[in-house]
C-alpha cells in the first residue's frame, strides 16, 4: 500500500517524462528495426515487452529501500505503476501492430481488459491521486502483504 501512502504532490511532467520516455525510445527502436526487416515479427513483439520490463520487485524495491530508506518504496512503486500503465497500453498496442499480418482491435482490448497488473497500477495511482483512504483493516492487511516484497525478492534471486 505504499502508493496510497505516498503523496503525489511535486511529481510533475519531468517525473512522468523520465519514467516514460526511455520506454517509448526502446519501443520506437524495436518498431524501426522490425519495419526495416531486421527483426522478425515474433522477436520484435517479444522485445517490445521484455526490453522495457524492469526488475523493480526483485532488485529495484530492495535497493531503493536500502539506499534511500523505506519511504522511497512508495516512489519506486509509483514509478513501476506508471511504467506498467505505459507498457500494458502502448506496449500492447505496438505488439498488436507488429504481427504477421493478423491484428485486430479486439485482440488489443482483450489483452488490456484482462491485465490485472494494469488495473492494479491504475487503481493504486487513482487512490493516491484522489487522496482516498482505505479502511484501516484493509490497509493493514495490504501493508503486511507488501512487507513480504523484500524477503521474497531475495529468495527469488538467490
């Protein structure tokens, strides 16, 4: 629940640009290489997603917490949520366009409609943006679940 407890004031367009421009640039390079015929469509689609997916949970959150303190996890979570929204909308749209000739808007809508990471990221940012508060019991349970991130990430990368 770090996003809901992190104030969004002070996060302006520079913060948004710093979190989305590199993703856009990587996707544009992949698109250009595919259009130039240097990548086949399957590999290009794969690169659109995997080349921009950071390893925030396994490395970024623990490093942010160790280096900047626990309060930094909220901002790391905001960065991750912004990136998730960009990747799971623009990235999926680009993946839908890069194909063997078969693409449809329904396929794109199906991908984003069933993506729980996208919806969870949007919900977290909406809760923070509108300064909403969850009931105390729900906030406590979700905070306790969130505290498992660091130990689980270490277990996963070992």
